[in-house]
């Protein structure tokens, strides 16, 4: 069992364990009142809700379930869950446990951030992507018709419990999505190398990813500087995700977005031909190929609605090679010429 402490506006521990054996002891000091809501999706609920409930003996536990998938990160579910907490008599001392992937983490995170102006939030991530990225750092959000993650707040959890045991039921396609975010870390911080990724030692990859994310969040919690680096591949990735109407997963679209980010980095002179080829090779290893299904105009019109936009420009993260990236301001028209 390993512990990573995040020292942001809230100080909290992230446990990395092989199983749920330490969950009861981890939760005991974090849960203040009697009432606990486990917010989850219908896939994860069937697989793991009872195991988590059995770690919560002595509390009044309610399981609140939404359908699995990105479509659930919406305003209707947000209001439904908040109403359920009110109906169940939740107070400021009650606790929300987000049990699931990034969709549940973001949705349940926003509910706990806003219910009575903020109640205790524990993240128990069950996908590789949520273990290495979304469960830590405090970004919560739902999607609006206009785009992804447009309604949200920064709200750090009170604790995060990562159990590698969840990976045994995770479909290969979801593993690839997690590898996509891990590959992103390899482009922004040298602590994860292409060699590490090819070894696929998940415990090591999760630990290194979380250390990188912890360091960035501690330096720039609200994304006014360094945290933008975590958006490598996401500017185009989010646009593609929206254009596919969320039928492809976030991780797959981010991998496609990283191909574009490599193109832009090379075209603007930040990345050598060799660096570009090595980057493409690493992305190819995920099995996800570049996206050619949409016109430049389609991508441009969605990208302009993204949070990273700033008038006629966008903060775009380019890489100069593995372990080194930086945000640069690029005019949309220039960007669209290149990708
Ligand atoms: N807050 C952040 O910092 C942050 C960072 C990255 C991504 N995100 C968000 O995360 C979301 C993507 O997260 P995701 O990839 O985890 O998707 P997800 O939550 O939709 O989970 C993917 C699928 O795997 C299933 N699943 C989850 N755990 C399982 C398990 N252990 N075994 C079997 N099936 C399981 C889910 O039911 C779902 O069908 C996106 O909405 C994205 O915007 C947020």
C-alpha cells in the first residue's frame, strides 16, 4: 500500500492498494456524520457496490445509480442526485463516495461541491483513466449542449482510494483510454518514459502518474499556468469527442487529439522530425489511430466553444519531445491550417 499526499486547498491522501482491504480504516477518520451516499453507474454498481457497502458498516448507506457513459454527465442527473440527497435528509456532515470512472467522479464531485455549499467527497476510481487522472486534482463538471465540462467547479476530494483490483473487470478498450492519459504524462514530464508504458506495470504507472499530477496541482490548482500542460491533446480531443456525439470514449479522443498536438508542435518548429516520429510511434502502440472523419470547419466551430479559448486564439499545449511541453497561444485560423 502506498500513500501520496496532495497539498492543495485541501490536504488529502491518495491510497494505492491492491484491494479494498484497507478501505474501512481509510474512510473512518474522513466520514463525519452517519449518512453516506455511494454515487455510481449501473455497470459499476452491479460489480462493486456490495463490496464497498460492506466496508461501510455502521453508517446509513444509500446507493444512487445513473446509467453508465458520458451522456450521464448532464444537468438532469446533477439535479436528480442533489434532490435525492435532500430527500434522504443529507446535511453538511454527510458524505458522498464517487464509485466509478471519470464520469461518476466528475458528476458526483460537482454534486458534493454544491450540495449545501460543499460536503465530504471521497473518490474511489474504478477505471485506469480515473485512477491516473480524474480522481485527483479537484476538477468537477457536467457537460452542456454547447460542449464538455462547461459547468463545474474546482473542489478537492477529502480522500482518494485507488484499488488495483478494479482493473480485473475493466474492458481492454477502457485500459487503452487510461493508457492515453498516461501517454499524455510522458509528453509533459520525464518521470514516465515510453519504456515504462510498454512494460504496462499498472501499479508503477499509476503511482508515477499521480505524483506528476500531484506536483502540477500543487503548483497551479486553478489552471492559470502549469496545469494547462495536462490539457496536452485535449483541445482537439474534446472537439472530436463532441463531434462523435460521445460515442467514442474520452481517452480515445484524447489520443486522437495528441496526434494533432504532435502535428502542431512539429509545424510550429517546437518538435523535430525524430521527436515527431517517436511520438507518433508511441501513440500508434495504443491501437488508436488519428481521426480523419471531420472537416477542419467542423473541428474549428466546436473548438471555439471550449473553455481553453480566448477570443480569436486558444491556449494550445505543444511538446518539444518526451518529458517537455508548454502552452502557447495560437490563433484558431493558424491552428486549423495545420491540423
Ligand atoms: N476531472 C478531471 O480532472 C478529469 C480528467 C480526465 C478525464 N475526466 C473525465 O472523465 C470522463 C472519462 O472517464 P472514464 O474513461 O473513466 O469513463 P467512464 O466513467 O464512462 O467509464 C468507462 C466505462 O467503464 C465502466 N467501468 C468503470 N469501472 C469499471 C470496472 N472496474 N470494470 C468494468 N467496467 C467499468 C463504466 O461503467 C463505463 O461504461 C470524461 O467525462 C472526462 O471528461 C475528468
